[in-house]
């Protein structure tokens, strides 16, 4: 339980010193405590993951916009990328 009576769970995640330094810099830029900045990052990551879940659980398709370098990197990693280009209907 923290100081205002809210139940909290202690979560310990080992990180590299370089990553911890980057987290502290981010927290300072956002004028947050380190714990608050990490909490916000975790919440945003969970919201992003939920947004990327396809509506049909049998299909593993995502609609994302990539530049050429990002698409090439994903192709090298073995992803199947299909390109759809918008068309104007006359």
C-alpha cells in the first residue's frame, strides 16, 4: 500500500544501466518520477498492443504504414508484407 492508501504491486524488472539512464532522462523531460514514467510507458504499450490485435482472431493481419527502409527490414526478418495502394474510383 502506498502513502495515499492505494494498493500497489511491487514489480521488479532488471534493465541494463544504459536503459535505466535513458528512462531517467525521459522521466526528467516529462517532469515525472521514474516510477511514474515507467508506468505511463507500460500503459501506452498495452494500449498499443490492444490496438494492433486483428478483429478476426484467425487472421494475423495488421494494417500499418511503413516507409521503404522499415518494410525492407521486416522482409529481411521473414515477415510477409503485402502492399495496397489507394485507387481513385471514377
